[in-house]
């Protein structure tokens, strides 16, 4: 038998819960992905790109018209000009972009600060590159960063801070003051920021997305990462991008060329041509309507719902329910999936130590009929 390099790594919670949901025929509000199709113009444009012969290796950093499309969107949304030639790279999804950034910058023993609860790929990706994860805590139930704690975690070995807003799994968003705090803490250091903004177009109640790209001081040290899969309802295409000032991006590309070399050509051309429709502008209203529909449908359930200010997730608390409060989040999620017929994700899966506030996460990127069925079932609790 091979001696495992990663004995502590199991199977990701998303695969586990989706498999369970499918085995028992539960409504899957666990893993985050839409159960509706993408815009037909997008599939037509990808098909057209294949027919036009865009089927060989594209440029290593991504096809120029797609990088130009990203630059134009970001300039108009966040007022920051990234040079498509030297500051934007197309990736095989945001997870690869995060992994490649860590591959490019983390040396053995380097410390990388992450905020818990934290998306489950960050910690393994840090360790795979010899880094040491250092944990800051977002405080339940508001999940606000504790800036004094973050300041205390900075050491001479700190190489990077990974941030994520809108936040998965808590559906919270950073405020302007958070970026100012981080900028102040990192001033006079060489610490790099990795900003996961894959839910940038899912922000609600009239609030704009606060991208690091808007923050001139922080942007100078930041890799900003996003995902076409999220913004265009095509999570299975695995296409995203990374943006950073040229010297940082040069380091990123050193790793990128030997990790994936380049990314699916027809999808890149198709997305590039689709970007001109600016469909992302309608996403906040589209997903806010889904959030509100779901929350109205579950309002009379006995679960207590936390607010969702961004992302396509919303969490519910069950600690006040005497019949269930003794169940851990993992037990409750399995019970809910198998007995009630609605799959969710236990928030404890996003912590490295057992932290369990009796909170589970639901994804509302679903058709109304799916959300309605899930709500009917949740009301039987
Ligand atoms: N980002 C999605 C989620 O949080 C799915 C991620 C995955 O399956 N790896 O549910």
C-alpha cells in the first residue's frame, strides 16, 4: 500500500453530500450549483467557436479577446485598469487559480492566514505547497473579522492572507472598513493578498460588491480571482480568471504554464463573445429574487435563518430545537438529507477543529419549483 502523503485529507464535503443526496433522492441544496440552464446564446457561441476551428492550444495566459473582456468588465465595475497582456490570466476555474497562486508564491514553512469558517480547498492547497495555515476566526453569528486577532497573527513568516467576499459559507460581505484595516495591517510588509471573489455578482439589498480591485493600496499586492462558472451558470465548465499587478502575475504564470498550461479554447472564445451582453448586471436582482423566494417559503419552518448578504447561500440554525440540538452539524445534515429529503452542508466542514454552532448551509441557486419542494419538506421539521 502507498503511504499517504495526506493522511488527514478525506473526500470533500460537497462530493459526499451530493452523492448522499443522489442516493436517497433528496433535493440537493448542499453543493453550490444551479439546477437551471445557462443562456442559450452562450452555448451557441461556444458551439460556433468549435465549428470555427478554435480547437487547438490557445495562448498560455488565455485568449486575448477574453482577457480584454475581463479587463473591460473590471474597469467598468470597479474602476481599475488591469492590462490584459500582463495582468490577467484565464484559469481552469477559481480553485485552480487559488492553487496556482499558492504554488507560485508559497515556500516551505511560509505562513498563510485564512479566515474560518473557510472554503474547504484553501487549507489543503496551502499544505500541498509546504505552507502552514494560520487561522483567524470569523465570530459566530455575524462572522465579522477580528482585526486585532489578525494583526496578532502576522509574523516574519507570513507570506499571504487569503480573503473571500461575498463569503462562502456564511453569505457575509466585507465592508469598506475591513479593507482599510487589512491595508493598515499589511502596510510595510511584503505580504500578498489572495482575494477569492467568485460571488462578486451575487450581492444584495442594493449594496455594491467591494472588490479589492477598488482599493488602490491593497490591489497593489493582491491576486483577485473570479469565476465564469458562477457568473454564467456553468460551474461544470471550470473556467475562471486571476488578475494581479504585472510582477505578481509574472510569478503566477510561471506556475500556471506547468499546472494546466492553458484552458479550454472554445469555451474561452464563446465566453469572450458572450461578455458583450453584460448579463452579469442582472445577477444581483436575479439571485436576490431567489433568496427572497426561498426565505419566504421557509419562513414558517422552525429553523432560524441567518441573513444572506451575498453568494448563493443562506444558513440556518437549529440549536433552539430541542429534538435536534443534540445532533452535530454533520449528523443533522445527514439526517436532514436522508429523513427529510433536503441536502445541506454542515458548517463544521469549514473548520479545522471541531467548531459546531448547529448551523447548516443551503444553496438557493435553484428553480422555484426546487426551492418550493425543499421548503415544503423543511416545514415538516
Ligand atoms: N463552491 C461550491 C460550494 O461551495 C461547490 C464547490 C465544489 O463542489 N468544490 O458548494
